[in-house]
């Protein structure tokens, strides 16, 4: 019994230490960009390289901010980190077609996963993703979440972040991306290694005009303008 109590005390101390450490790290990342992520480390180990240049939100074109919202999460300004309707639809789809996988993740959830966690679909990872999503929504806010997302997301083989993607694909800084260039990069995000921007894959070519159309539709929205300006 004494041994159990001792182990339980040690476990609680470790848990409290990890909780406090993560909280401090989340707060620091409100102003400091993540040094490296697990996905980027895996990219290095797999031999795909790791190329990234961090930029501030002011140096990221409003076109790419709007493009990823139009492509990935059109309710981004309005939800609290979770789009419950999309999640429910994804669950129902995956139950009907277990051989395929459909996601319902928001930009906030993808940011939490990319910054703090690993790729995969285990229940443990999803549980941690829920915790980190809740925390960054409360501590960072929408503009910072979008900025971090665009700095850490994989956008090609070994290419991470919008600045590196813009330089690699269009030989220009991210702040100068036009709507069609931004839409092409956004179109690749479901699987940026498979869906190439250059040479442009059939998937990106088909999705780009649809994303541009949605961008034009969403652009006048005041809540979106507050985030992308």
C-alpha cells in the first residue's frame, strides 16, 4: 500500500510538471515561433529535408490567409476551435466507408497537431489535440493561430511554412503572393507531398479555381477581414 501511494505521488508530480511546462510553452509561443516540430524532425529522418523560413503575420499575404480559410476551414472566425458539424459528418462518413478516411479538423486543430503532436489517428493523439486546441484558442487567438499555422504547415516535400513555399514555387516572398498562387498552395494542403504545386498536380489544378471562387465569396466578410488584414 505504501509503495502504491509513493508511485501515485511520483505520477502526480510528473503530471503536474508536464502540465506546467506545456502551459509555459504555449504562452511563450504566443510571441515566439516554434523552433521545430515532430513532423519536421520526421521529415529530416525520412530524408525529405527540412526547409523553413519563419515570417511575421505582417509579411504574409492576405491572399494566402484567405485561401487556407476558404479551403480548410470557412467557419474559422466563428468557432471555438472545433467545427462539430464537420466532425460529426466525418465520423459518419468513416463509419460508412471504413476503408477511407475523411477528416473534420479545423485550422486550430491542425495547428495544435502540427506544433505539439505527431501525425496519426490514435485516440490518445486526438485527446491531446483537443486539449492543445482549447488552450491555443484561449491564449493565442485567431490571428496568431493562423500565423503559426502558415509558418509550420508542410507545403511540399521537405518544405515547411508559407515563406519557404512561396520562394520555392514562385521565387517571391510570401507577402507578394497573388490569389491564384495562394489558392494553388492551399489546394495542396490535404496532402502536400502527393498533391504537388510545381509541377502542378491534377488535384491542385482542379481545386485552385474553386478555392479562388470561395475566396471571392468570403472576402467581404468583416470577421474574416479582421483576421487576414
